[in-house]
C-alpha cells in the first residue's frame, strides 16, 4: 500500500495529477483501501476525473470496471451495469475487441446480466 502511495506521489510530482501513470497509481492505492465505502468513493472520484481528462487511456476504463465490481458485489446491479458498460465500450474503443481486458469486461457484463435474469442479454456478451 505504501509503495503505491509513494509511486502515486512521485508520478503526480513529475507528470501531474492527470497523467495516466499517476491515475494508475491512484487506482492501485484505492484498491487497497480497507472499506467498501472508501473504495467506492475513491473509484467514483477517480472516474469523474479520468473520464474527462483521460478518455483515451485504458486506465480510465479500468476504474469504471473496478467501480462496477464493487457495486456488483454490494448487489447494486443497475448501477454496476452502467459502469461495466462504460468499461466495455471504452475498452473496445481504446484497446480493441480482441484484447484480454476487453474480453474480461464482456464477461463481467454477461455475468451481471445473468444475475439480473436478463439471459438473452447475457448470451449476447458471452458469444
């Protein structure tokens, strides 16, 4: 945790708080936060910043995916769906359809839709 925090501080100092590397380090720090509510709040803060300042960086959609994961785990499926969809669309645009991260986002979306009993929608993401 402290090594990510030091890395984040270094990237911010060298590259600015809106650099992809600084945001990636901030994401790694946020993942380590002890409470669900703290993680969700920090992911939301990072998402709001990154979607505006880093729309063409994969880290932006990694944040959306992490936020979707947290909300999914708390049973907030409708809200998780919004972030999983943002992650999937962003990764498709930035990384392409065949990249591992994009395919994992497709799986996340399919799994969520299955939990929501939208089997047709889930099948679309699994194919």
